[in-house]
C-alpha cells in the first residue's frame, strides 16, 4: 500500500467514528499494528503464515484493522520476537515458541518436542486437549496471548557432509540444530551450533559446520544445501509437526474490540491450516527435483533414533523434576501422546505404509 | 508537517548533524531521537517501538561475523606497534626497487586479500590503515593517494567472495550464495586490477605522489637483499597469507582466522624481540578503542534505521521504487541511486531488507530478456543484478562525505592527514567504481560469463 | 565549578580504569578464539567433544564488553570518529560549543532512552534467569545487564565531557583529550 494512503486512512478512520457515533464507531475502529516475525521473506511459506493473518484481518475488517508484517531483523532480530511482543515494542509477532526455551523450557511444547506429535495430533492436543489452555498460562507470564498459526508438517533430518551410520559417528560432529533437538543431539556428543538463516550455507560450504537441519524439500532446495552437503537424512524426529505461533501483547489484545479479537483468531486458525496446505502442495515437486539432482537420501538408523529417543525422554524427565509448570504440561502432553500413538499406529500408519510402498 | 517528508528530512538532518563535527555515532543516534520526538508528537509512531533499540544492540552483540572486527584490528595493531609491518612494506619497497608506486600496489594487493577474507569493511580499513598508512607517508606518498588506496581496497571485500554483503543479497534475491560468489569473482578482481592500473598511472604522470624508495634505502643487493626478504618480509607475509589461505580453503571461518592472525602477530613480535609488556598493552588499548569506535557507529546506525522504519520511511522508499520509470535503464539508474544514497547512513543489512524484496520482482521481469541465450534467464539476471547492487553499496561505503570506510580510516590516520585528504583521495577510486558499474551494465557478461561456463544450470 | 570538575575527574578515573580493564579482554578473546577454532577441528579428528557453546558464547560476551564498556573510555580519549571538515577549523571555544550542544541534545538523551527502554528488558531477563537456548550456553541475564552498566558509564562520561567543555567556556583551565596528544600514532 502507498504510504500516503496508509496515513490518510488512519485519519479517515478517526473521522468516520466521530460522524457515525458510538455504535458504528466500535465496528469501524481504525487500528494499526506492527507484527514482527522470525522469518526472512525468502521463506515464503512460513513468512506467508504471518501474511495470511494480516491479509485476512484486513479483508474481514474492510481495511480498518491494518497489520504491517516485518521480516526478521527489520524491527528486531528474528530470535527476539517474544521479547518485542512482551515489551509492547510491537503488538504482535509470528515465531516459533521453542526459540525461547532459554526463557522457560515449557515454550518447547508450543512448537514441537523430539519424538512428539505430528500436525494433526498437535492440533488435537492444542485445540481440543489442554494444550492451548496450559500454554496460555505460560504466555501470560510473558504478557502475551498465543494462537497456533502455521505448521510445516514432519520435517527432514537435514544435510550432512558425510554419512552418519551409528551414534559413534555423531561424536564431535558440528551441527546447526536449534531447540530441544539440539539438546538431544548434544547429549549424543554433537557440538550444536545455532546460526541464523543466511549464515548457514557459507558455514556448511566452508566446513565450519558438518551438518545442518532446515525444514523440508521446498525450503531446503532454495537454500541450495544440496550443493555443499550430499547426504539428505530423514526423518526430522525432533520436529515431527512444529506449530508456529502468533503472539499478541496482552494490553494490545485487551484493547481490541471483541469483534476484532474474533477476526484475529479466525485469521490465525486459517494461517495454521493454510501453511500446512502450502507445504503439502510445494514439497512433493521439490522433493522430486532434489532426487533428480542426485541427492543421496538416507534414513536415520534405528540405533541413532533409539539412542536419541532415550536421551529425549531422559531430558524431558529431568526438566520435569526441576520445574513445576513444565511437569504439569509434560504430564498432560505425555498421556495424550501415548493414547494418540496407540490409535495412529493402527489404521492410519498401516494404510500410509501400504499405499506409499506401492506408489 | 507533511509526513511524506519525514524520510528525506531524516537524511538531511543526519547530514547536517554529522557535519557539525560531533562524533558520527552520536550524531546518527541524535538524529534518530529528534525524529522519534517528531514521530511521537504527530502520532505516527509510539515510544514503545524504541524498546527495539536495546534488542537491536543485543543482536549486534551476537553477530558472529562482527566478532572478526577486534581480531583483525588486534593483528593490524600488533604488526604495526612491533615495527613488523613497517619492515615488511619497506622490504617490499626495496624489492620493487626503483619502481614507483610499488608500495601502493602492495597495499592494493594485501588490502584486497584482507578485505576479501574478512568481508568486514571496518576491520580491513582499520587494519590496513594501521599497517600501511604511516609507511606510505614516511616514504613521501601523497596523502591523497595513500588514503585513497586504503579506503578503496578496504571496501573491495564487499564484492570479492566470501562476502557478507553477497550472502545477504543472495538470501533476499532468492538466488544461491555460491552462484553470487562465482559471478562476483571477475568483477571484483577487475576492480582490484583497475586500482593497480590507476596507481601505475599516477606513478607515471605524477611521480611525486607515488615515489620509489630513495636510493639510500635501497642499499641492499644480492645475497643481503635475499636474506632481508627471507627474514623480514616473509614471516609477516606468510602470516597474512596463512590467515587468508585458511579462510579460502575452508579450514577456518573469518572469525577463527582472525583469532589465529592475532596470536600469530604476537608470536612474530616475540620472534623479532619487539614484544614487551608495553607493546602488548598498547595493542590491547588501541584494539579496545578502535573496536568500540567501529561498533558504536553501527549502534548509531541501528537507531537511525529503527526510527526511519518507525516513521514508515520504508514505505516511502517503496513508493519511490514502485513509481519507477519502466525501461531497464531508467529502472537500473533509479534503483542504483536510491541504494547509493541509503548506503551513507543505513547499514547494508537494512538496505537489503528494505529494497531487495521490492525490486527483485521487477528486476527479474525487466532484466531477464537481456539474457536470451541462457537456460534460466531470470536467475542469471538476478545474479547479475545482485552483484551490481553489491558493487553499488561498496561504492557508497567509499563516497564522501559519509562513506563508512572513510570514517574508519579517519579514526586511525595521524593528525597531519585531514578529512579533506581522505575525501580527495577517494574521488579517483569512485570514478573507477563508476566505470566498473557502467561496464557491468553495458556488458552483463562480465558477471555472468564465469557462471555460464562453470555451472550447467545456466 | 570546582566541585563539578572534581566530579568530572572522578568519572574520568572510573572510565579510565574500566577501559584499561576491558582492554585485557581483547587478549583473552584471542586466546579463546584460538581455543574454539582448534577444538572444533580436533573434536572432529579425535571424536571427543572438546569444544563447547560455553566458550563460543564467552567469545561474544567479551566482544560485547569490549565495545560497550569501552565506549565511554573511547569517548574520554576523544576516539569516536568525527567528520571534522568544519570542526577542525573551529577555535577551541567553537569546538567546545559543538560538543556542549551535541552532548546535551544527542549523547545524553540517547543514553537516557537506551537506559529507559533497556531497564524493563534486563529486569525481565534477570527475573526469569534467562538462559541461552543452546546446550551448554551461558546465562543471558548478566550480559544483558552489562548494557545498563555500559550506558551508565557512557552517560557519566558524557556529563564529564560536558563539565570540561563548560569549564573551558567559562574560562577555567582544563585539559581536553585531543586523541592525537595521547596517542601519537592514532
Ligand atoms: Na527444522
Ligand atoms: Na569478501
């Protein structure tokens, strides 16, 4: 939008509310927000989650509720979105909760836990289970309210410069892997490095790191990792269905008219679905292209995954014993997880395995 | 006040404030505060947004690339304080014998390599300024030539891989970093060659500006000269080459290589018995001050950009770009001009964030037809476009009155060198840059040829 | 004025001490930088993990301390770069006036705004004992708090420079750092 129009509209909104009186004024209330995100615009699918929210909100309010979306670094660094929302620097943010486990370990449940839930399971726990309710207790401590607003589906395990067959091969390996996945890898002897998006390729190219995880075929192909690391591992057991969140500063939220709150929540729910739809549409052709480029596909061995799963749950238990709130969420999550895998292990997985193997 | 004017007014105000002579870092920050007040009083931004300022400073803390800054400054200072740098360049001068301008050519070569390796303008310019400026002045080089050569070579790292500018541009243009590196190799090295040609021309036509070493300094011959070369010239040169080589060979990141370079400089100083507590304390002291000088300019610049965004200056720039004249040449000239001017006050990360997403689309559409024979004309056009923007930014770092490179050099030059010397010294190199940019526009193959022969994708 | 000048001397002494202290961190950074580089390569070769995010993060913690805590020290030594085309042609009094205005209008308000906005952020971080999100990483709250210290030091040094300029303008004897006097080669 043109800057002049942007400014003019702000003035027009104020005028309308005074002309039409209080009843109309509420529905026509003119509101401008800034939304900081963790993403570069080049990650169009994930960044698109934030844009979906802004676009839908604008459309549903006839342009009166106007949210300007900023890429990571434009207002604050991509890993400081929660800080910015908490302080009211911006009214809203779009990010991944698990970037903030340094603030509280339970932030991980918002996004994904190693060997945790996939997209549909995650949604079931968040929306119908206790997920959103519990997490919003946590978010409230950070002066925010949060809504699921996107998911990438099961990710890939990432790009390795050499083959990794056993746990022994992981020792001393320098890998870019954030969050709890990183902590599990560290327990297996990996030296974990967290680098921002643009820094990864040159680090991998120059051998400053030996491996990196990213997202999946569609995003990975654009980063060009296949040019500098030929082994492409799967599955990304640490991110089986990460949920991205939109966070809103509590004061900004409470200042919103009820109608706009409903509109915002609807837009977030749509973003939550649309991102998954986008990934499911864009990943298959990208995957085909990567295979055609000679990428060597490798599955993590059961030895590695067993060791990782053991360390993951040991880590969860440790965290639970050191923090009451974490324990509360973990207990709920773990029970839900057990039940749903009993169910998913039946019809869902048998059908998928059969069909995929015959396609 | 017409809010549309706030963006351009901010630039004008920074211009005036910096010219008062108050430190650049705080003049930029002060401009930000003045416009923050205007923005708040006109209800365009709220004070809350300023909480992003500490967060942005925290992000500067954690920037792994910038960590290289103190290391290269440390290495440069140590080599300078211990007299090793002077001996190195003097021996090079003897080696070049009666060849006028030899010292300046050495500076272009070493400066280019160092700049290419660190990719950080501040680190290179400060290190090269410390190592080579006093020596060039001692041997009677004109102040203009001496400073111009350093300031210009120091910026070359932006277009010679590995370069942070190119990495960020690649990310924003959605092209492969590797492709941008390959494409920028010929343009970057050509610039370096043109710098050398310019030095040769000065030596030919204005011999006083680039003298040869006086005969009494060139009294070494044969075996003695060989010994001198091996003992005095080789060790520091080997150190610098090892540092650079380890980066190019992928053994170390620029930051790690910088740390090794600094340690190596200490060992060399010990080896030559010019290491003592005073030299060490002096080096550490200078490193702390120079690092702070370089980094505080970034802090000031980040405050400036934050408020610029707060006032929707980014939308102002978008408007400018969206109303561009349609033809390729008009588009290219306007984009280049806007980026050039923004480059004075806003660091390149911000420019890349504001501008590139806006122009990438039009650039791809407008410029792809220029490469009819390519397999993927769009990607090739974007690589070419990215290198051009990199070169443009590099030029603006070097352009008076506000090129960052000139500030940094001013920060390490001796009192007899004035700001005007540095400004005048930069002018011929800017002319070279403009020639280079024009050649890139007229002959896109300068940037794309190597790519088309090395990569099957094009 | 005498009282103010002794206050200024106190600030100068404080920042001189802090500056000299952080300058040693540059050497420590070199040592740790080399350690990080060596252990990264070594770990890959011998398969024992010697490197750690502790040291990797320690490196940028020290970097932050050097340039942030050194900022006031750098100001004291007049080593923050100026565009001195006009400034260098001014008389001593003219220069003092530029510095008085710049300090009052730019430097002091800027440091005040950073302090005002940073305080709640640092307080939050301290309250929750914010950690690095990465395994083996360091606590974040001390390094965030270091920003407050840095800008308090910078604010104080700004006051000290202001006092010295006003003293000069009111005809008192003061020695101002010219940068070049103390550091002939800088
Ligand atoms: Na991932
Ligand atoms: Na470079």
